[in-house]
């Protein structure tokens, strides 16, 4: 999701109408309820909901925890777009011309009450792709004594996908997820790729074989709405394409993981690096001796007196 950074400097309309899609599981009834909320500059959708709950209607139910875009629990639909309530400023979604903020529970999730949805199926699918490092040496994995060695390039292969906070916004925006209950969804598939791409994972074939049978991965028709709403720029649509290509190549025997991270002693127990031979410190055309003797731009004495 591209953040509207300018919104942080804008002043929202003085008063906004917060329209909430409510649901009562005891009676099975669903209705829109409207609250007028006085705003302030920097007010988020979550702040507005908290104000409604504190001052107007304590029966209103919604979920949140960290208030800083980290826990992923405050996801809802704001003016028809899945967003994090704590990361969305009122000024981003309401204007003087249209001072209305419509809030609904996440699409494609079962509603428990008002804005709170059931994540049981979501986490079931997440668990199904085995979102953890699998090694043949189970004892070392469970009670590690050593470390896995990984280069920065290898880390870069999956780092972006490890930023997922499991907020479910991508699944709420996915048209395939809406129509096919067997589709694992962008979040779970992204995590599957995150571990397939991780060189520390040794049993990646197990995960690929599972995905080949389950999850209808080839049903994704690249609407890319998942990536458009992701608050952490994870790009689930890109991960699914990469996973799909890996799986296809694997099926026709064109893909093998070329490097599996080795276990190495922890940093403090490793042998210190051997000193470089004197000739290795000579850089052609540069007199290192001169550089060492070069006076600092600001004399140290001056630094000490200021
Ligand atoms: S991929 Fe993005 S939108 Fe989907 S669950 Fe993870 S953080 Fe949320
Ligand atoms: S409250 Fe944690 S992400 Fe919004």
C-alpha cells in the first residue's frame, strides 16, 4: 500500500460521520450505525473508534492491541478498502467534501460481532504451509547449539516476506479467496514462499509437494489487490508468482535448492580471522601511511572545547 504521507500534514474535517457496519450474533441482525465524531489533526480511525466507545456507545466491539501497525489485529474495511485502523488517519479517508468514514469488518472472514472477525481458518491455512524452518537434524533445530550461516544475498531473497504481520488484509482483498474456500490465500502462500526461499530450510520439497496438491495455487489470477492493500509492503502477489514458477520448475525437474545453510559455531566460538598479509593492505595509487597521518578536518582540541 502506498501511504498517503501528505495526510499526516492535513487537517481532517472538524466533524466526521463514522458509519459502522454492526452485527449482533445473538439475534443474527446486521445494520449500519452512525456516530458523529469530533476530530483532531493526526487522529486515526482507531482513535475515532476509541472515542465512540468511550463517549458514545460502549457496546461497539472492535479489536486492536499495539496501536502502532505491528500486531496486525486492527484490520477492517475503511471506505471499501482493507486497512489497519491504527495506521489510517481520518484525513486520509475523509474530506470536507465527503466527511464520512464507513467501517466494515474484513471481507472474506466470518464476522463474530460488529468489526471483529474470526481468524481460525486464516491461521489454519497459515499453519498448513509449515511456516517454520524444517531441518533433517531435528535435535539441532529444537535445541540449537550452533548457528546457521547465511549470506546477505540469501537473506534478501526472503526478507521482504518475513515482514508479514498476519493482519489478513491481503486475504480480505483477494477475489479468489472470496470465491474459493480451498484457496490458501495470499498470506499463507507468501509464507510458503518465504520458507522455500530461505536457505536454512532443508525440507522445502515437502512444502512444494503439499502445495502442488493443496491450496489451488494456480487459481491465483494475479489481480494483485493483495499487494495493493498490504500495510507492510510485503508484495504477496509477487511471492505467489515466484512460488508458482518455483513449483512449475520443480515439477519438470528444473529446480533444486542449490544451497542449504550449514551449521557453524556461534560467532564468539569461531576462530578469529587470520590477519591479512602486508601486501593485501596496499591499495594501488593510495598511500595508506599518508591517510593515517592526515589531520582531521576539525582539530580534536576544537571538538573538546565546543
Ligand atoms: S502479506 Fe501484508 S496484508 Fe497480507 S497478512 Fe501479511 S502484512 Fe497483512
Ligand atoms: S493495533 Fe496493532 S496493528 Fe493496529
